[in-house]
C-alpha cells in the first residue's frame, strides 16, 4: 500500500483542518495548500507550500483560477503503476499528490441567504474544487480524497494504525462519498438555474413561475439506516437532514413508521399558535386540542378518541411541563415530540425505556418546506409543499346566515386540522378542540358518518359544531349527513358544479357555510 507523503488541502469549511494537518505534518507529510486554507495553516504554525509554488503560476481572476494546472491535476490523476504516466511526471516535473482534502464553496447557503443577489450566488459556484475532487476520486487507488470534516478522525485512526497508509476499502469508500458530494453540489446548482430559467419563461404570465426543471435530480446524504420499512420484510433507510430537525433524546431506535408519523404530527401542530396538543396514529390525527395549558389541551385532544391514542404519537408546541407529561405518561405512547423537555419532565418520561422522546426544531421544520416527492412506478411525482395558510379576509360566506366571530374560530380550527387528514377528510370541531374525525373514506358521505359515529362513541355532542371538508361537496348528501349529526357551521373549498344545490341545502337548514377557494387533498 502506498504511503501518504504529500497532501493537498483546500477547504472552505475549515472545521478540524488544522488538527488534521498537524498530525499529517508530524508524520512527515508535505502540505500543499491554497489561499485561505494556507493562511489558516500557517497561522497555526504549520509549514505549507503554496499551490502557486507548485504550478509556477499565480492565482488570478480574483482566485477563479489557481488549481487548474497540469502539476496539480497530473499529481492527482497519475497512475503510479503505469510506466508511461511515471515517465510523463518525470518529464514535466509533476509529483504525486497522495491525499486530497477538499470541500466546496458555500453555494447552497449563499443561495438561501436573505438578500443574496444572483451575482453573489453565481460567484459561489466552485470550479476548481469539484474538478480536483473528481480527479482524486477517479484515481482513488493512488490519491485518497476527503470531502468532509466528519471523515478526518476515521482516516487519522487508520493512518496511525497502518504506518500512514490507507487500505483499498477505505479509498473506495472515500471515492464514493466524493462523487456523491460533487453530484449533490451540481444538482443544487442545476436546480437553481432551472428555477431561474422557468421564472424568466413565466415572466409576465398570470401564474407563478414553475420551480421545476426539465430533470429532477435528488442527492441526499444517508441520515441513518433503519431496521426495516413499513413492514419487517422491507428494507429501509433515511436520507436527508431529518435528524437535524428532530433530535432523539431517549428511547428505542426510530422506525420507518415512527418517522412518517413524527413528520405528520409536527406539521399539524405547526398550524396553531396557542398551546396545542396533537395526537396522531398512522399519520391521521386522533384528536387536537388547544387551551391555556398543555394539560388542558391534552384532555380536549384525548377526549376526541380515547381508544386510538394508545401506541400513538403526541406532539406539543410548548416546552412539555411536568403536569402535562404526567397525564401523557398514563397511557402507552410511542413518541412524544416537543420543542424542549425540562429536566424534571425528562426524569419522569425516561422511566419508560422504549418510549421515544423527540426535540423538534419547529423553525427548521417550517424552513424545510419546499418540494415534496412521492415514489411511483417508474419515477417520482414532485410538488410544492401544501404550506399555504388561508387569509380569513379571502373567505366567502355563501349562505344567508353568517357565522359569528366565535363560530368563525371553530370553522378555522376545523379547517386547520382537515388539512392534515387523509382524503376524503371530514372534521367536526369547536373553537378549541376536535370532536370527530373521518379520514380516508372513498365517499365524503362515509367520512361524515364515520366522524359522527366516532364522536358518539366518545360521548361527544356535535350539536352546534363546525364541520370542515378538505374538498368540495359534490352533492348535498355529504353536507346533509353532517347537518344530521348536529353541525350548524360548514367550511369547504367550493368549486363543484353543484355548489348551488349544496348552498340551497345549507340555507334550508339555517346553516352558515364558508367557501375557502382552496382544497387540501392528502393522498
């Protein structure tokens, strides 16, 4: 195995690079570096050879051109077991580069920075960095390549134990990570330009610019391997930054189904500003309650359906206080999600070994809304997130009777929940709690009847409540089912060719009905 004798370091993210380089130097490795990285290493007292000393050419064009040179790329790409390559190196004064430590300009963070101009974003497209990464990764047998500070410790450990050499398996793994790194980087740049092209094409039209380009590339890092998928015979893995948004404090490893339910519960609780408890089972809410305290909100949410919460997911939008935690602790709960857990609450909840406790960064969750994808046979569907919030000023009262302010609060509560229920969705509610939820039925009438039946089983009276429908009533029968159950307030998108029939049925029963003009299908 080839001993590491010469290393090129050129990194934007300088986390850990001084410590890494110091150990290389202590083992006799010559350090070559560029610009800011070279300056950082020198300030730490390390001897560094500037790239311009290797190439004989200065950096130029404000640093745009510095490493694109045969003495750099020859050193990265030379096959040291090929006599012709070795002869060319000798003829042109090229020395082998055995280790490349490179990460790239912050294109994505600049792109997402508020106020960043197109010119500033474009300037953060790295050219030399990806070229060197790909060259080293192609020649991984002779040039090992690191693209993340997270790789430093593992590589140093192997170098210490093997006399400053790296084995074939390590080199191959590093190369695979390097190509994944540049592919993901290029994908982000390509998506940015595709969005700019779409925006330019749609300029002046009466619809928003499309965020989608001709091709969809998805490059996400492995977050964690999972024990299995939805069922034990299915394999699964988690990609992306889920664990940056949801941090597990306690309990068994998260399952595939846990992760899907956590996502559903947290997104629903985001809809509410007042202290709120959401209980979810199989991605559908069992109950939602709001109150001055989480304990009171829990009682309202739990009362909607006292059977389904067992083994469910609970999300709250306030630090979970001890009183509320004590009430939740009385039933078996798979996962509890909160923005924080005070120490006394943790002490109580950790007594149940298997229950997962998750700290949710709700601000990061909201910031993550963008494009959603769903796998289908032969490809994926892509759409923007359903993150739209209804402006109450745009609502249209379609009936003779208008809702009071209190009734409007009940309608909006029901509507926020219905947005997160599988279609066809029907939700009966008051201004601070759900009363009955009908999810996933093939008929809207069936969903209305199911929600009413569940409310009756829970001993809840629907008289005078609000009902929300995630999509329009195609006929008056769904509305009449809800009216028969006790609803006197209705909120729905409207848009059916039989809207007037539904409005007439509402007027005939002295029902107040509001049209949103926006539906919330969830398939």
